C-alpha cells in the first residue's frame, strides 16, 4: 500500500529533500495507520460474522446429535467444547492481527528513518500516536466481538471515524505546512484506499453469503494487498483472476471479453475506460459514474454525456473535477502522443484565477501541451517546462469569469505522461451583497482529484 501511495505525495516526487515532501510523507505514515486499522476492523467484523454462521450451524448439529442419543449432558459437553474452540480461534486470529499491525508500524517507522524523518522528532505529528491508537481500538473491538458477537460491532465504523478525527493533529507551524498536509490528507481520504477497501469488503461479504446460504468448501482468507490491483491505472487483460478486487480509476480494456469489461464499468470507482471494442459499445450497462469511454470511432454513449451534465447541475459553489482520456496506460501514468489527454471541469460562482498542479513528464524533446477552452489556446506548456521524470509542476492561468468552463489538455508532438491534476482557486472576495462570505470561503476550498 505504501509504495503506490507514495506517488500521491507530489512534492516528494518533485523534490524529496523539501519540507513539503517531509510533511506529505509524515502525513502518509499517519494515514497508513488509519487504513491498516480500517482493514483490520473490516476483518474483525467478517470473522465475527463467520463465527456467527458457524455457531448457528453447530447449534443445529448438536441438537440433532443430542436428540439421537437422548443425552442432555452430551449436548452440554459438546456445546461447551465448541464455545471454547470458537473463542480460541478468534483469540488466535486477533493475535495474528497484532503481529501484522506491529510489523507494518515497524516497517513504516524504519522507512521514515531511512528518509531522515525520525518519528520521535515530529512532535504532535508523530505517526506512532495514530498507529498505537488504532491498535488499541482494534483490541477493544475484538474483545467486544468475542464476548458479544456481531451485534457488538454494529457501530464500529462510526466509532473509528470519531477516533481518527479526534487524533488528527492541527497545530500547523506555518501556512506552507498547513497547505501541504491538508492537500495530502484530502487526496488519501478521498481517492487512495477507500475504493479498494470497499471492493475487498464486497468480496468478503459475498464469501460469507455463500457460506451462510449453502455448504461450501471455500476458505475465508485475509485479503493481502496486491500492488497490481491498487493502482489508479490498470490494463485489465493483465489482471486475470485478480480483477475481482481491482479499484482503478482508468482501465485499458483492449483484448478483454464483454463480461470482464462490464464488471469494471459497473464499479463506482471507474471513471474512464479506453480501447473498447466498437462491437461491445451498445452492450455497456448504463451507470451514473462513468465519464469517458475511448474507442477508435470516437462515439460517445448518451448516458456518459448525461453523467457530465449531472456534475455541472449539482455544483453549488466554486468547484472542479477532471477525467482522463488517454491513448494508453503506463502503470503509473496515462499516456498520449497527440490529441486530448484530459478534460478539466471548472464551475465558478465568483471570478477566480486558477493554478493547475500537473504531475507529469515527457518522453522526448519535442513534446508540448496546449491548455485550451472551446478550441482556443489559453496557455502553452513548452518542452522545457515538462520534466523527463514524473514531477509536480505548477501552471498559472488567468482569471475566469463565473459560469461553466471545460478545459482540455491537448498533447502536441511525442509522448506525454500524466498522473494527476490538482486545481487550485485564487479568488477575489465577492461583494457582501451577492454571496455570503462564510459560504464563499467554504465553497472555494477545493482539491478533488478525479
């Protein structure tokens, strides 16, 4: 999880020695603590639920055996042995969980030390506080689940959100630190692990349902994170059986059958798919989240256009989003060598200047990118402003008037690689008579990657 998530620490990619990089990476270590806590809590809920299924089945089995022998004391003994074995299994699983969490915490701490970021020197931002709080929380929930069963864990997600919020440090030393940490926190919170965890949870729930509904020899296993299925950009054909838990944002579906394509398009995390066979286009199921389908014909389905229109209609303040429309995927990035690689939607209720943060790179020396609106170029990014390795670069744009603005990143020349886009607003205060000042400043805080 950590190695892939590090790609979202933009300053760490651009300048690993900067203070912003150190703050981003320290925030990553803290967010890792909560993500591992969430995964382990999900496992606890599933394990306790599975034991409930086994409990009901064993109860029926023991009743039948005891009636056949006509022996109440035999029933009591069998039931006592089952309960003892059940508690032993759950305690052993909790012990394995402790070893996993402690091992992950040590690995994160050692990684930080190699980067010159000793946790103990981070003051109130010391990530160890979050790791330890998470481990105490899981201990409490495991104990409650062993004693009270599934009903004791009904409010566990709410309790975890409350705990994480209460343990988030906010004593920033300066504005630069606050901006860097808050942007990183939003990126991890909104789009990094949540889709993958939701898909893992759906997989666990389906296993539990099969075990509950009928006899099954399928074993329940802890879902170990696989770097191949936690990427933002995935070539579906290479995933094979692992595609069932993939949570990518952009898929290359070239060479895949109809069912595999339908499965990823139905996932709420999917935003763009490319290289769709034209013969399969009409069979794609309608949904309310897909924003782009790339085909050799350029044909667009009506529901995708409606999805974009819905986004515009739902905006109540200054806001933005984007989607990728590349020609190919490269593992860590999307790739194009001509044409539009990304569309950026900007909705404004007040005049605002924009700054684009592009995490990008080029392959050769004759690459440039044109930022356009309605076919008119508003900024050209020449070759010398595009690095050869993925780096975060800032590009200032002029002031935009209120209304809808769709910007396009158009690649000119050879290969251009893009990983992420962040849109930042710089607003002049609106007249007090037209917009409530509190609502205005709340509306302008924006960092929504895809």
